[in-house]
């Protein structure tokens, strides 16, 4: 572990960022060049003392999980992320479809959507990041762990996942998630996470087995999503997708046509906020 090099690299990346680069308000009378240490620590989901010790070169040997959090908190590129891992004496994670590192460009777009439901997902439908209104719409799905973070997996294992969508959409979504997982398992191969998810669902869900046995492929999500909110009822929202082909991530942005009932409900959603959804 190169403590001196790691400390210098962290300081240089922190000082290169401005608050607006990471979705924070600029504030007034800032004396620090770039972000403050406590701001980076908060963005990286760790204590200020832990992060400050790394910058001083006196911190512990950070785990891969800690390094991943720092890389996202500092909005590092993939090359910068890999350099961070090497300075800390760790092997960089893989790139591509299995990577959970969100590109800085996609994060910058998400940071500017604070008044819109939006989320960044993997090709398996795993939520990596959400805006506050995204949490208010679908719940805090980014905090889930393991296969449960994938909406396609939860659809067949957690009844609560279905209550977020209009009942008339359920049959199509069952076919869609089984079809999508079949395509990904074939694309990524027998050892992929897609294949692992499929194997788990074949064991745990009779409904998935029936949909899987239909061998459907080529289904695509509908442009208009019909959500059922526990307080606001039905919201019909158009879903726009921004793709990052290098990482197989997608930024999903949900909007409603001006003048519609759903547009008014989105405005109310911002007032209600991310209250816990009923179990």
C-alpha cells in the first residue's frame, strides 16, 4: 500500500471537485479548495475521521468496499478508480456488465435531477443510485443487497414488488422479466450472475418456471410505466433511458405530460417525500 501516493491522490481529486459537481449547493464563504473532507466522507458513506486519516497517510488499509465507496463519492473515472485500488494495494474490480461503478457523467446527470424521479440500474435491473423523488416513488431499492436489489428477481420472490405497479401490468411484466433474464443468461454465459439469478428463481418460483419454459425473447419495456403509489394512486409516467454502454448501466428518468393528472401527482409526490412505503 502506497500511503503517501494514496493520500496525495485523494487530496488532488477532492480539490478538483466543486460542490455543484456532486449535487451539493455551493454555499457561501467557502475557504476550502474544492470539496471539504466531511463532504467527501458523507458522499462516500464513511466517517470524516476515517477519510481524513487516509488523506493524511495515517489511515488503515481500506477494504475493497471502502475503496468502491470513495471512488463513487469522488466521481472517479474507471481509470482513476483502478489507480485508487492499486495505490491501496488492492486489485481493481472488473469492468463492464458486472461492474457497479457508475460513470462520473451519469452521476452528474443524476445529481441534477433532484426534482425528478430517476434511478441508475444495471442490466439486471439492480438499482445503484436514486434521486430523492425516485425513493419516494418506488422505495429505497438501492439499499437492498444481493439478488433482492434486482427488480426482476424481486418480482418473483417478494409480493411487495408487485404492489408498486398497476395490476393490469403484472402479466406483461412477468413475461418481460423472464424474457430479459433468459437473454442475459445466454449473452453473458453459464457462469454469469444472470445465469445464477435464473437458477435461483427456477428453484424458488413456480411462476418463473412457467414463464421461463415459454422461451420468450425480444420483449422490451413499455415507454409508459403505470405505478401504484400507496397515497397518490395511479401514476402514468414516461420512462426515458440514457445508456452507458461501457458499464451496461442505464439512467431511467420518469416524467409526466404537463396538464395530466399524473403530472399533478408528481408535484404532490415532492411534497410527500420519501416516507416509508407500507409493508
